[in-house]
């Protein structure tokens, strides 16, 4: 009996390990947010960006990395950002938008993000940050709220399979931002109007 449990546990760990290896390492944390319209990822190496652009017919890449922040959540550099910009400039018909964002949007970054998505010619869009697990996720959730009518809890629930003890949990900076987020349709109470 213990041998069967041990074998089952080992199988689950191996399956998760292979999933993680493929999803996060080999596929750059790429995920469909809305099929044919919005995708999110971590950094895709400049030499591989065109493959994703062609496969998903991407018209706009939104790069949320901030080259001036240097910590575990923001390890990107200006040089890496420049390499991506150059690689994208060589792909016909693709627009590259740089929005240097911290882990939580401010008025400037949110305004630029929404302006980009308000332009229907931007789609399909790829939203990415460094890891594809923080900024790309919060901006993807904002997309769901603003453009697909999701409420804050529906959008927040898409950020992680389990919210408990995650960076999107209640009481965290990102979690509370989404819990309190109000879309532009709320007029004067909209988050964008209250941010500094």
C-alpha cells in the first residue's frame, strides 16, 4: 500500500515537473488570455519572437519590463529590452509598445496600456513581463475587466490556480489592486481616475 502511494506521489511530482519545464522554461510561460485576441508570456528570446508572432498572428507586443528596477521581480535590463525592440522592428506589421511598469500599475502605465488596447488594430496582442507571472498577469486581468466585463474576483481568479498564499491573494499589493479595481465604465470612481 505504501509503495503504491509512493509511486502515485512520484508520478504526480514528475508530471508537475514536466509541465513546469514545458510551460515555464520551454514555452516562456505563454498562455492564452482570450483566444485569437490576447496572450501573455514571460520574455521570449529575440530570436524566437517571430515564431510566436506568426503562430498567433500577433500584431502588437506590449513589453512591461522596467530596465531601471533591479530585483528578483524585475531583473530585466535596458539592453535586453533594446534587443527585443530591435528584433520586433524587423517583423513586418508588428508594433512594439514599451510600458515600463512596476508590479502594480500607476496612472501613466495604465493609461498607456488602455490606450493601446482601445485601438482595435492592435489585436491580437501579446502582453509580457520578465517572468510572465506578475505584471503580465495583472495587466491581463485588467484587460478582462475593462474589455470583457469580468468583475474583480473573476479576473483575480484567473491569475493563479490557487490564490491562497500567492502574490494575488487578499492583503497583497497585486491582489488588493485587482480586488479594488474599478473599470472606466464606473466613471469618476474608475481606478484610472483615482491613481496618481
